[in-house]
C-alpha cells in the first residue's frame, strides 16, 4: 500500500473539507489569468485602478489564500500530532470566504466600494475568524507544539489583521464613515505588506521548512535557525508598521527590507542543506518547481530595495517598478510554490479518498499516477515563460510582451486545472 508523507489523512481531516479549497483555488487561478489577459493594458498605467485591484485580490484571496487554507487544514494536524478541532468551522471558513471573495472582486472590478464591497469584505473577515479559531483551539488541545505550528498560527493572526484593515479601507473610502486619521489610500502599502509578509511569507516559510525536507526525504532539521527566521520576519513587519505610522521616511524602509532579505537567505540555506543531505537522490519535477520558488522569494525583495532606492534618490515613485513588485509576488513565488506543492499534496489526499479503502484488491495506482506528469511539465515551462515575458513587458511597457505573457499564464492555468480535474474527478484508475 502506498504511504502518505502527510500522515494518516483519513484519521485527521476529511477530504470533503480539504478538496473544495483546492478546487476553488484552481478556478480562481484561471479567473485571475483570464482577467490578466483581458486587462494586460492596465499594467502600463498606475497600479491603483479597478482591474488591477480585481486581479490582485483574485490572486491573493481566491488563489493564494484559499489553497493555503485548504492545505493547512490537512497539514496542521500533522504538525501538532492531533486532530483538527472542528470540521464544521473548516466548512464555515470555506463557505464564508468563498462567498465573499467574488463579491469583493466584482466590486473592485466595477470600482464600487459600497454595500457589495463591504459585504464581501465582511464575509472574508468572518471566514478568517473561523479559520483562526479552529487553529487556536486545535493548538490549545494538542500536547505538541513546534516551530512550524507557531509560524502557521502567527501567520493567521497577520491574515486577520490584513483583512480587517482591508475592510476598514473599503468602508473609509466611501467617505460616509471616517475610520482612519488619513485617507484610505495612504494605508494601502501597510495593508499590502501585512498580507504579503505577515500572511503569505511567514506561512510559506513555516510550512515550506516542513514540507521541503519531507518530500526530499531529508532528515535535516534546524529549529534554532527557523526561530531566527521567525524572529526576523516578525520584527521586520512590526518595524515597518511603526516606521509607516510614525516615521514615514522612505530611507528607513531599508531596515525592515534587509531584515526580510536576511531571513530569506537563511531559509534558502536551510533548504539547500535539506537538499544536500536528502535520501531520495532523484528530485522530481514538482520538487524542482517548489525549490525554484525559494529562489523566486528573493526576487520581490530585490525589486523592493530598488524601489526604495529610487524613492530616496529621486523623491518619486516609479509605477512600473511598483507593478513589477506586486507581479513578482502574486504571479511569482506564491504561484510557483503552489504549482509545485499542489502535486505533492493533493494526489495523496485523493488517493486516500479513492483507493485506500480498496487497497486489499491488489495492484493499485500510486498517487503520481493520478495526474499527468507531461501536462505538469508543459504547465511549468508555460508558466515560467509567461511570468518572465509579462515581467519584462511591465518594465518595458511593451504591449506585445504583456499580451503574450498573459496568454502563456492563462494556458498554464488551463493545464493546471486540467490536471486538478483529472485527479479529483477520476472515479477509478485506468492504466
């Protein structure tokens, strides 16, 4: 019988809880690339405009956040060696966030910050509260706590703060309620970095430091290094928030940015050691993409340092560099690590759902047989070409590069969805 590196899936979290998050995220990825293709011309202008807001939140909430919520409902019990507290709360987080995200995105697309946007934002906040409560109670009932679980819980706290501030910005933008001392646009950068660094980066570092050695079959473990990374990222984010609110000099932002860069370099070193002492010598395509995402982690930080330097030296913001910064985050390292890790986690979940109860019959497929590796490779190359082309197109302001890059990213999303559909909706194995 095929074992699962995620542990006893059937004993912890039901596939009925986890798989809907993966499906929702896959459709969101497709929707985000469709919007990108239809609105690629928006990336030659300012970043604060309806279509870019809609694309950003589709990728950040529908794609990145929903798949992370689903995967963490599966992985978290493995980290704390105890069951998830409540599958009902997990369902609630899916339903609330899943309903709220499209309502919010379509409001951004129409640039209407009225009742619809506020309803969508409120539903997302409620969904995050359900998730956070589930994680917190699960930890409190567990006798085992480790650095990876602390990463996840802290990231969930930052996520709650991110979506709460986002809802506040939407309400404040209408002008009917003045909830902030300065205009809502002033706080966009703070809102973005709470989510990017506090939620996405912290969680990816915490979970990645567990999954990458696991899938490499590596015994490397360095909790002290991980605690250092944890401290650097959180100190950087807290420092940025203090600087943003009380000492808004652009040059000071080098300090938290360099702290994040230091954390990323330490994490890259951690992954390199895990790779060097791995037991499984052959690295499959899925792990190659996941390891590539570690390199892509550094790219947005370097772009940010350039952005700060330009602002300090010229006193002016370069919109194309700002757009590149956001693009390298949501279509870069977040997307890359999801593309790789989806096909290291979901096949085992589906295998346990479909084939584990029938393992006594005899020959069974392996989890890798549930999806097409050729389609995965085609998706990976298409994604990388599209990402590189669109990124260069942003800097050059070249419409042909933007359009072709967006088309390739859309094709990558179609191939991703095809493989997901093949896994999830396959009733029995066909050799």
